[in-house]
């Protein structure tokens, strides 16, 4: 069955692209942004890896914004929400009558992104059958809609992301090795928020400013104790969790300056842990040490010698503790 002409074909809505702002000046983020700007001007496929909520899509959008494709479509697809035949049809399009309910031709996400960037999030959820068709798109720059045998040329940059270990999936037979190598030309790793704590405060302030703009309200600020709490917390949900926490504080906070009491309970608990009454749940040693280290560094404005004096410990011991808790970037030598 041949592919009909495109006048009657329908395409998924094209995303209105807005250039993103990647916030963060930690050494990890400076290195990542440098890599993004280097590869953006090339046409190679990219694999972006990182924990859930770490900001992988934001990095991909930054790649698109820095590329020559910036004025063309940016199409994002969450592969975990579309499975089997539905994903195949959504990605590659289909011709009328190719399956029950296919009442008209559709372009699919690949052709909708023609000239631009196709972002495939959670690509580890894709079935082996769909992986094979995606491999052909990458290798031959053509797409074959479901129900058709005619290849259609496409010019699209494919960027994939996942929080899963694709190498292990290859070993287990759950992910095609040839597709992995095609995707993994350049591997961008987005660090978790706990490994770049110096970015937490700038991110929080940026998010707070965005909320003020969204609600068309005067700018609000954080109390110092709130910033301490944000830096002490480990953020297992990464930037997504931080975003929710800042919105929680913004919505429930009644004053212009947001304090610790406005933050979610999980974040407040880190601060109250070291001041807990005797009948409260006993704090962990690691949590207490980290909290004291952060508090001393903020009091000493990052000066290690002064922070060690406040804690009444040797400076070399302080340095070892900072390395243990990934807090070295908060201090000055």
C-alpha cells in the first residue's frame, strides 16, 4: 500500500519553541554547557543520561537552541507513555486503513520534526520492534509509515534520553546494540542536584522569579535560613522536586520573604533535625554532620580555616569531611 500525498495528512501539533535558560555555574554544569555548545553545531545523534528530574529535557532544548535548527520544530516524545503499535504509529505515522481506527493518513512525530530536533525521552522503554525502525531512520534518513512500504526522506536530528542503564539492557537483550552505538555518538551526563549544591540557590531564586512573573506579582525573596535548608536537603527528585518545593513555598507563604516554615516538611526536617527535642526521632550522624558543615561554611563565607575554627576541628579533617559529603565547592581554600 503506497503513501498518499501530504495535503490531507495530519501532523502532531508543533511545539512553540522557547529558548531555555540553563541555570548553574558549578564546575559540572560549566563543563556540560561547554559540551552542549560544541556538539550543537554538529548533526550527530546524542544520548543524554541522568537521574529522573535532573533536567535532561532542558539540556536537549538548549542543544536545539544553540543549533542551526533552532527556528525549526522541536518535538518531544515521552516513550514511556506510548507502547507497541501506538508508539510506532505516533513516531512514524500511518496510512489510512492500516489498522482499526486509522481513518486518515498521519505524519508522525519524526516527519513533524523534519528540519528540526526530535527528542525521545525514556528511550529505554521502547520495544525492540520499534527500535529496529528507529535505527533505519537514523541510518538511512528515511521513515516508513505504518501500513506503507514507501520510504520518505527526512532531515531530523534525534536526541535520546534515559535514566536507565542502556549498556546493561544491551547485555540483557532488551536494547539493540547497533541502535545504542548509533545513539551514543556523544553522551551528555546531567549530574544530580546533590552533586552540584552550589547551583541550588541560583536555581531556587530563578524559579521564584519565574513564579512571580507567572502570577504577575511583585518579586519575593528567601530568608537566609530558607537558603540554608535548601542547600542541606539531598533532593532525590532533583530539579523537578526543587521546582515543586519552591512553588509550594510561593503558594503557601504569606509574607514577601519566604522562611523555612513555608517549605515542604521534607525540607524543613533537615533543619529541625539538629535542633530536635529529646523525644523527637533521633537524627542520623551523617545528616547532622552535613548540616553543621553547611552552616559553618555559610557563617565563614566559605573560608575553610574559619569554618574549621567554628567547628573546633583541624582544617585537614574539615577538608576530608567536605570531600565525603560533596561540599568542596561551597568552600574556598
